[in-house]
């Protein structure tokens, strides 16, 4: 039987599999094409290769030896599976919206409880999964899931009461559901929007509010958060141009997490940016528009969890975050091949991505 080429996760690798591509690292061959890999090669790929997926040859006689996984990689895979499962549930939920019947929040309540239960000691894997590259066409569903996780994390960092954490997570899952009522051609337009098109997209928060506000026995704070998540403290937001204390607390939190996830995700009209650059942009551009205390708490906590993570640099080398600087977020101190590099002093070297 002639072998076929198959794309798999590096964490699914098993001894005796044969690579269908050369695995390159810093201009050198990490593992060559057409090689039957062994346990040591698998460990090397998992530890050093910057991509999460590779191509192998496969046939019906594929080896069944268990793949090699570290506890950290196993945790990441489990988290990816959980978030992808939630994304599938959101897809079904969005497809169930017809505008004529009351929304059934059973699945949203179940997922919210699981988010809060799983969001205690697994922050590192969650943050890696959230910024992991994925298909553009799943942006909306996965975005709702990512924002729910990020919002619940920020809510805990802000010491919100349990009831408020639950309501916040509901609102985060529901904040963009009104986009199902926006013309898909406009929503997914790859080129620059006209003013009329942008005005139509901005209506999604009102559409979301209209869908959520009539759900029986649901606290009003959820529908108000959905309505106001694009409002900004200086009045520059929409749809009501509210300022400061007139903006719902949950909306202020979702405004931060929504922005972060949107900027670290690939979309039809823009490429993802690395989380360090995004946090730096939010720090400077969000001072007048986002709640200062909430934003500062978010940035500091995120940097704590990114310390020790692996990143890819502009010269394709791989480094480890040693120390972050709140005043130079995108230029931390990193370690590359046992050499310390302070990116603040490197004009032509910068982080391009976080390695999951």
C-alpha cells in the first residue's frame, strides 16, 4: 500500500512513524524527512520544534506505541480538547438562534460552571491554548470561549464574589452572539469596511442584548454587559457612548479580555499579534479607554504566567522568558541557548510568537 501524507499534532507522534517533511530549527535540520523516528527524536521535537503540527507518512500498519508526552504537554492537550469541545457547543448554540424563541441557556450554564471549576490551577495551559493558532473560520465560536475563560480569570484576580463570577462568565459566553444577525459577507469581509458596513457590524452588541434581555430569570447585569462591552471610559465606544461609571462592571472586564483575544487571533481581515506586543499596545492605548485598575491587574497577572514560557524570535531562534518588565512588556529578558538576551537592547530582535 502506498503511504499517504497526514498532518498530526507533535503530541500524537509515536515511534516508527516516518516524517514527510524536514523539521528545521534556526536554519538547521532538527529531524530529517523520511526518517523513522524513535523515542529520543520525539522528545527532541516536542521540546524544541516551534510548530504544534507536522506531516507524516501513514498507512494501515501505523505503529500503536503510546506517544511521548510530558505532564505539561498532556495538560495542554487536555485543555485544547476542552476549549475545542466548548467551541463546538457554542457553534450548535449559535445555530439554534432563530430570533423567535427564548434562548436555552442550559449549555451556557453548564459550560460556565466548568470554566470556573477548571480555571483555578490550569492558567498556563489555558493561556497557551487561547493564543494557539487555529483556523480563521472558527474565530467567532472560539472567541466566545476564550473570552469566557479570560474574563473568569480576570474576575478571580479582581476577587469578585462567586455569584458575580458566574454572571460574568455567562455574559462573556454571550457577548458576541448578536453577530449571527449580521450579514456574513460583511462580518467576514477581508478588505477594509465602508462606514455603512462598520456601522452594521457595530450593531452586534445591540442584537446580542435583544437576544439576551428576555431570557427568564437571568440577572439584568448579564444583558447590560453584553450591550456595553464595546463602551469605553472616554465615551468613544458604542452603541451608547457611555463614560466611566455608567458602564457596567462586567462590560469593563469583557472589554479588556475581548480586545486581548481579538488581537491575538487570526481573522479574515487581520493577522494575530504575539501576546506581549498586544499587552503593550493595550497598556498604552487603553489608559484613557479601559478601566485602569482592571487593565493593570490583567497585564501584571498575564506577565506572571508568561514568565518561563518559550517564545519564537524574529531570527527564528527559540528563547525562554526569564523576566518581564512592566515598562517594556514586548522586550523581556530571555534565555537562548544558555545566553541571556535583554530584548530592550536589541533593535532588530523581537518576539514573534508564544510557543504552545
